[in-house]
């Protein structure tokens, strides 16, 4: 049972909390951490099994340890909460149920412009690996762009210097031509 009121305000919408690793076409949600929209437009997060709420979504996950999970978790049935559990020994918890969080993927139907079938058939771990690889490529791309911009600045600087040297050379050429004319005039007088 999720909270129906928080701080005297009615909960007008209750949905699973969207994870930060969700990507277009694949939505990863925490089913037991609920995103609550309150009547004044503010947002809170709550436990699926009780009325515990918090403004911080990360505080719900540790709270879930107080709920015992009965039976296998499934996407269709969810998880059933039972009596609070006294501290469990770490050796008895599994990595898939360490926080009591149900992670499900909801895939949008292919629309012709969506992700490939290969992407749609991946599990969350594979998607996270792809996301990390994409992030690494983005960092390398950004670094290459920064290097290219620096090289363009250096090239522009050299181009500006070349323009200055060309202007100086033209000035010297004009002075040399004037000197040649004066010298030619002096030679003509001396003959």
C-alpha cells in the first residue's frame, strides 16, 4: 500500500520511479520505489509496500530492506510484502535481490525509426555496457573536437602571421622599388 497523502496533500499520481540508466526505447524502472505527484504539483517518492515517503528517491531503496519478499518476483505480479524482517545476514542475500528492487524494462513497439531488434533484445546489463561504451565514445569525440578547435586556432594564428609577413614584404618591395628609382636617377645625373 503506497501513501495516499503526504504532509496533508493528496497523492494524485503514483507510478514506478524511472531510473537514470533509461534510454530511448528502453525504460528501466524501480517498481518498488514509487514516484508520487502531489495535489500541489510537488513530487515525492514512496515505498510500494507501506506509507514511507521521502523527497530523496535514494532513501527508499535502503528502506525496502524492512520488507520481506515472499515468492518469486515477476513483472506481472510484482512483489508481495510481509512482516518486517529482522536484520538478515549478508550471506543470505543475493545480488539480484540485494536491495529488494525490481528492475524491469519496458520496450516501446518498433515504429520504423526506433532502436534495432538487437538493441530491443538486450538485458539491462548489456544496455548499461552499451551506454558506458557510448559515453566513452562521446568523451573521445569531445576530446577530438577540442583538439581540432585548438589546431584551428593555431592555424588561424599562423595564417594571421603569414598575412602580416606578406604585408611587410609588400612594404619592403615598394621601398626597394623606390630606392631603385632614386638610384637610377642619381646614376643618370652622374653620367
